[in-house]
C-alpha cells in the first residue's frame, strides 16, 4: 500500500519501478512460455498459456501473443471494486486507475473484449463463448508481431 501511494502519485517514480520490475518479469514469462512450448512439443502439456498483465499492451507484449483479451467494466464500477477489494481510499484508487491507459486504448488492440460489468455468471459465459470460438477456429485472430 505504501509503495503504491508513492509510485501512483508520481509518474516518474512509477516509471522507475517499472524499469526495475518489468525486465525481470519479462524474462520470467519468456522462460515459462519456453518451458510450456517444450512440454507441448513432447505432448505432455497443452499449448495454451495465459498471461494476466495490467500493462501488457503498454509493454509491447501483444507481439508475443496469439490473442489479446481485454476485460472491461464501467469506470465507476472499476473504482468501487478497487476500493472494496483492496480496502483502498477513493483517492488512492483514482490514482491507480489514472496511471493506467484508458480502456478504449486497450480495447482498440484487443481480439476479444469481455465486459464484466454484470454478474459473474454473465462474465463466465462470455469467456466460455470466446474460448469455444477460438478452439473451433470460428474466430480468426490477427497476428500480433
């Protein structure tokens, strides 16, 4: 919480933190994905991986992805969820949201958009429908990279 207040109130400090964390995170994810590729080639694992990253698009990761899924909800709902789940002050939650790219910028590069403004069941249904479309080949995805 303390680190969050520091970096989300100062864009330069957030950039400094990201410069420290992102290279190590990127290396770990690449290593994990390479291991999954090797396991899939041996037939011991499925060739599917999901990377959940708030700054995936800003960090130029779509070029490493076969598909980019973006989960969205209304700003007011996003704010209320952050306050409730993280027991965060409204001002802190607003700073965190402001430090992110606008949802529309993320949606613009998304292959799949999941709207989780509704119930968990409704969100789950969207995910299952999109997944089924991808597995069946009915949804063709543009290459990233």
